[in-house]
């Protein structure tokens, strides 16, 4: 996946907009952190990934999924864009969207997608 593809997926979620987090380019929804791509290793920061799932992902695909010391205590995983598939990115971002977006927006988004 390219950076442009990832950016397009991130911005496809209702209310997503470019912003910054700790001085770094990021995407936010309602002023809350949604995701970002780390400049130093071209990895997406994906939230809502518990430690067990993160360990599984890193074991199954270490070329794509990894973590740095900074993220080790958080429910996050890093994913190198070069190994990330668009549907994987959408799935991970949908989790974070459901967490940070207003409930009414999530409900409307799910209804528009035919999700229950």
C-alpha cells in the first residue's frame, strides 16, 4: 500500500481530517487522535489492538507488523505500509473510528454500509 492509498482510506471516514499529534502530521476525528504515519519508517500507527493480538500479528507477519519501545505499553501496533493491505488498513481504522467518533456518526456510518 502506498502512503497516498493509506491517506485516502483514513480520510474516507466521516469527520476525518488532517491535523497533528505531538507536533507530527496525523489524522483526527472530532479533535481526537485517529492515526498517523511515522515518517522515519513509513509505518501506520494503528490503535485498538490489544497486546495478544499485537503479538500474534508480529509473529505472523514480522515484515509488516512491529512495535517500538514508545508503543509497547499501549494497545497499538505499527504496520509498515509496504506490507499492509487496504482491507487490513480499513479494518484497523474502523475500530479506532468506532472508538473516537460520536456515537450518532458511527451509527449513521454503519447504517450506510449495511452493518449491524
